[in-house]
C-alpha cells in the first residue's frame, strides 16, 4: 500500500498510521527463556497396584473418593486425578 501511494504522487504516510519499528535479529531472540519442565512422577509398585485395582472397579472417582485414595497412597489429589485421566485414555 505504501508503494502504491508513492506511485500516485502522494507524500509517503499520507493518511496512514506510522509503520512499527523494525525488529533486528532473530524473532525469538528477545523471548524469556521457557520454564523448566516438572520431572516425570514415578509411582511405587504398590501405588500402581492399588490405582489399577480401583480403576478396575471404578473408572471415575468423585472428588471425596479421590482425596481419600490420594491420602491412603501418600499421593496428591492432582496426581490421582491425572493418573485416572491418563488411564482412561489408555483404556479407550
């Protein structure tokens, strides 16, 4: 569009917003470094065995059931939730 205006004889920038400043260097150069990934959680055989037993009986847990199971296995609620989500995906 700027070339078109220059070709028809109007002053450059007539009625147009100013151009943004040009970036110098690689476009990703000024990004903040990515956050470190959380290491993969490893469960004990006993935890996996109990989780599998419970999954065999019940594919979905209510939040209270999940909290009770997490406490009995010394896991967090989020770990049990994620384990069940991943296990249901594998099951399908």
